[in-house]
C-alpha cells in the first residue's frame, strides 16, 4: 500500500487532554494513511515523513484555542506559537517548517483541551471531539475543518 497521507499524533499521555493527539493516532485507520503516535517528540519521526513524502501531512495536538473543550481548528503557522501548549521538546512551528520540504501540504490541527493535569485521563468531551476529527479525516473531509482565526475571531497580527 502506498502511503500518500500521514497523521502525527502529538502530546503527553500523562497530562490528561494533552494526550488527545496520540489517542487519535492510535485509533485512526484509513486506506492510504499512516498514523503515528509521536508523544512529546514528533521530531523523532521526521525521517519517516522524509522517506514517504506524503501529499498531506496532518499534525494533531491539544492546543489552547479559546474554544469549547473538544472543538478543533486548522491552525496556521502564524498562530502556532501563540496557541501551542508547549509540552514538546522542539517548537512546533520549527518542526512544521522543516517538514514542509518533505510533504505536499502540512496541516496542524489543534484540539481545545479541558484539563491538563498530571496522570489524568483524557476527558470525555475531548475524546468526542477527537472522534469527530477522525471521522472527518477518514471520510476525506479535511476541507470542512474550520481555520483558527484567533481568540474571539480576530485575525493574527502577522496575517
């Protein structure tokens, strides 16, 4: 099977809703996709991305978007540093710029967490949001995912 799309689930599974990216990657199955649970070190998976050169690379992580828990948006590179939870070893904006050379399109999808405490489980409302996202991706309906336009809908200063 040719891998034409990849999904990287990012986050710390020991910090409640921060594990939602890994949850999604662990449950995501679709023809032509490779889904990987990257934990807090997605940079360790760049070799696979570079080897496969996917037409679409989707990164999913818990992200402070100012939305209701479980809601998700496509976050542009301009916004990532403002909304990232920051439990990673490398800034996501740097990782995305690096991976852009190896993929046709890179999309970062942030999911609003509810709780991020140590040793907590992922909250049911965030799991429900993750399941909605899985459904859209499996059905190849990425275009239906709304872009993040800032807290309160304001445009980014760099936009």
